[in-house]
C-alpha cells in the first residue's frame, strides 16, 4: 500500500519535470506619451527551449533612439534578457558584448510585464508590453 501511495505522489512531479517552459516568442511593444512626445520599445523574441534571442528597438518621436540584439533565458515564469547596442549608444554596450540591465519579465495573458531593480535592490513593476505578432 505504501508503494502505491508513493507512486501516486510521484506522478505529478514527473509531469511537472517534463513541462515545457512558458513561451515568450513574438513581437512585443510598449508605448507611452508624455505631452507631445511619444516613446516606446519593441522586443522581437524567438524562444527555443529555455533560450531566447532577438532584437530590440527603442526611441522617442523627437528623434533619439537605438536598436540592437538581445539574448536571455526563461527560468520558471520569468524571462531574463541581456542587451547589446548596434549603434554603441549609452543605453547598452556595443554588440557583440551583452549587458544585463537588472530587469526581468513575467507573462500575463497577451502582455509581458517588466520588473526592474531599484537602487535599494527591490523590484518595481515597470512597462507593460503587448503582443503584436
């Protein structure tokens, strides 16, 4: 009887260990408007297993912006990304050297929500990106 109970307790664990990681693949967009200025960021992500690669584009309507590559991984329900800049701007290191900005994303419905680290090492909810493709 004890063996039968042990088997039933292990079945959910076996199913969980074979579970696929949450998919973050797709094109994600965040926009914001302050006065007459519109800003935003796009993440185009391709996921294979737990590994994620892609590109990012960021800018504001007054003309400044940047773009580059990204890579990262999914752990549990969180997406962690590292960025590099094609332009060598001040946001991130120049490609192919990647940089982590101390944030992660959680997927909720058709959105990914960014959480970023504050000065006191606590995470705060940031931008919400919507799935566009």
